[in-house]
């Protein structure tokens, strides 16, 4: 399974359970396509992770770093913490397609 979280708020960006919209879907190929419908114009950020063991959680190691593949909009690759909303910001003013590559 892969889970994507769409955020609109810098204060809650990348916080579990505080998404604006969320999609969870089965992986059938090496690439997954999802569509968020009826979004208002504005600024958004996306977080995604591959839930390899299907436990509905992005597993982490002793240091709090993800042990399952994950990614962020703009393909930001953080080192020790989640990136900022500003770094992952997508300005939506029309239909848009983005690509996010997972790490690991």
C-alpha cells in the first residue's frame, strides 16, 4: 500500500493525522498514480510513504528515521527531520501533475 497526505497548512505539515486530504491505495506497478479532486486554488504540500507491511503507519527506527520508502513534493530529501512546508510547497492555480520519488 502507498499512502499520500495532502496538506494546506504550514503548522501541520507532515504531521500524522492532520492532513487536509489523504489517499491510501494498493500498489500494482512500480509507479502509482493518484488524483486529488476538487481542490481549491492555493498552496499545498504532499507527503507519501510505501506501507510495506500494511500496518497503516510509516515505520521508524530507534532514531525516528523512516524505515519504509517515503517522499515529499518537490522531491525534497530531508536528512534528520521532515522538510518545511515552504520547501515542499506546490502552488495550485490550475490542474497540475507532479511526480514524487520515494527514498530508500
